[in-house]
C-alpha cells in the first residue's frame, strides 16, 4: 500500500490540505525598520500571523534603522498599523515583542550592540540560535549589511538547532552584472539555502492558485499549449502614480520595478512544465526553464517593446499631475512609467504563442490579471454565423482586486434558433471561501520561518530575467527620450502599445 493510499484512509482531502507545519521560535531582525515597507507591509503581516496564533509565542522582533528611536517610540510609531486589532490588549501583547536599535549600517558598533541584544533575547525567548535577518533597506546597502553580519559573527549558526536565514527585497541588482556581483558578495557570507530573495507576488494566494488550477485538474493541462491557446496577456496596472518613491523610481522605471520580477514570475507560473513533485527545487527548476527558453531580446525583437510616461490627466474627475511634475522627479526625466512587450517562449509547448506583458502607473483602473485567449473554433455549423463571429474562449486569472478565476464561453441566448451570446462562469475567492485572501507577506514570512523556499527566486532565475532585459534597457538608455510615448493619466496607456497586438489582429482584453 502506498503512503498516499494509507493517508487517504486516515484523512480526508480537506484535512490533508489544512496540515501545515508550525514554525519554531526564532528571532527576526528587520534592517530598515523605520521605512515605509516595514510600516505598511511587514509589521501588519507579522501581526496577522500573531492574530492567527501561528507566530511562535517565543518569537521576538528587533527593528534596526538609521532614525534614532527608543523601543517605546518605535512601538508607538507602528501601533497605528494595528488599529484593526480586536482589542488594545491584543495590540499590546504583540508590541511587547518589539525592540529597536539605531545606527549607521556600515558601523560595526551597531552590529556589536545587535549581537548583545540578540544574545539577551535568545535567552529570554529560548529561540536556540534561530535567526532571520530581513533586508528592507535601499538595495545599495545589501552588500554592506551582509559583510558586517559576517565580520560580527552574526551570520554564523549558533547551537545544534540554530540556523540563520536572510530575506532580500527587490530589486536584486539593476542589470545582469550588478545582480551577479551582489549575488557573489552575499554568497561569500551565506549559502544559497539561507537566501530568500522575496517577490511578494508569489505570496499572493491567487498566484499560488495557478499551480492548483493547472495541476490539480485534469481538464486544463491537455489544452495548455500552442495547439489550443492563441496568446496570453499579463497586465499589472495601477491607478497610483510614483507618489513618494521618486528617488527609487527615477533609478528604476517600470521594467526594473515590475517586469524583471513580478510579471516574469507570473509568466513563469503560467508557462512552466509540470514539476515532478511539489518539492521547492522541482518547482524552481521549472520556473527557471521558462525564462531560459525566452527568445533573446534583440533586433527585431526590441521593436516589440513600447515605453511610455504619464502626462497630466484626470481620474474619476480628479486632476492628476504629469510624472515630470511629481516631487523629486527630474523635469526632463525619460524614465518609463509604462511598458509593454511581446515575448516568446521557444519550447515545444509554447512555440509560436505570443505572451503580451504590460504594466503602468496612473492607468484607468487598478488590476493585475492573466488572460488566456484560446483559439477560435475551426469552422462554424451555425450558419450564417462564421467561425470568426463566434467569440474565442477566454480564461481570466484575476490576482487583484476581487481575486478569482472566470471563463467566458458561447451559449445559446433565449430567442431565435441561431442566437448565441458570450456568458461567464466565475469563481470569486472571497465568496467561495468566505474570507479574503491572506496578505502575501504573511505567507512568505511563514515560509521563511519554516525554511521553505518554494515561493522565492533562485539566483539562476534572476540571471535569466536580467539577461533577457539588458539589451532593451541598454538601448533605451542610449536613446534617452527618443521612443518615449506620453499618455494621459487615467487612460489605458499609450496607443502605441495597442499596435503590438493590433498588427496581429488582437487587442488588449483588460482595462
């Protein structure tokens, strides 16, 4: 009798799905604790785990930042992010886990103080040398922090049950060379199995649902290929502008900010081959193979990419400034706030199937979704309707907002004998399960504590993504403002992006 058969006699499918390991006590150190990401995402996510009783009772958190704060001042500063707590007592119990250290990230005295603080808290909380270091600082500090952790001895595991793991935020480099250099510097201090390169899109429940949708259902995988699929669109549109991130965005732009990580991760999940198991490395192997199979970006492929920048406009009647009018943005900036491109995966499954990717700020709506358009029926028996008058089946995997999956198909409309309409079957995450999807960072924090790297990027995947994008980014840097298309804030982006699809008789299916 196989293990699976034996388990099925003991547990139901639902019971098996609910089985999850409980993390061991550990100490979490967040570098960049006075920053925006920590306040908006990391602290609320840890609090969510605390509310759900999955944050270990003996877990402690140390914030490290350049802003001078006492423990009490730091706790008071993050308390507003916890106002949805059921009671003040719950907030107080969570905040008691926090302490704070300030200093220069290059100063070894900061790490000496951190070592002393951690040693004391380790004894109180019995974490047995299990430590997580979260790099939530500007990327240029990652190498410095890693090196200082090595020199101070904090990078070493302590005790038989101890381990050290680091979480590195995006962007991981700004091109292939810098990503390789950063990886080399970090790997001099930490092993690959200790490094968690985070992309919060992979923590989104609906993104993980792509795996279940494809590989837990028998009817989809047989048609998930070039024979039945016409093309695939991936859109990540935001109504927000650059806001307070001008310092970062002026160095990054839409391609570095969204394509190299988020959109390419979605592409990898949709296009990957079935892994041999749900093992982290098996999954990461297949995601890496997708990017390694991308047709290299070079002439004439570079002409299949469009960049734009938002101009002044309106959204819901409210006037919006141009990107160049935003605080901290250069008045003659040529940074793209919108990009769209056509990519092709050159393997047996996807040969000839285009993937259209786009992302932009100040768009007409906030939406992130994957749209799979299947091919038209080869012939119509419903004369006088022709085959191209019957709408192609469209599958939507909605990641945000209103997470869910929908399928459009043709059905007879009440009335005359030949009367066809397009109807939609829809699965809505919140309605189906009675609860909204959990915060992505909460899922990823859990995985780091459990030592599960499934939803984190491996170095080879990162190198493939940069290797593909470098020629385009280099060309745009050389061209400066030439080829930059302006679009009104509150619109669907520059009309030039429509031409990417129009020339093949297609159109964008979102927005």
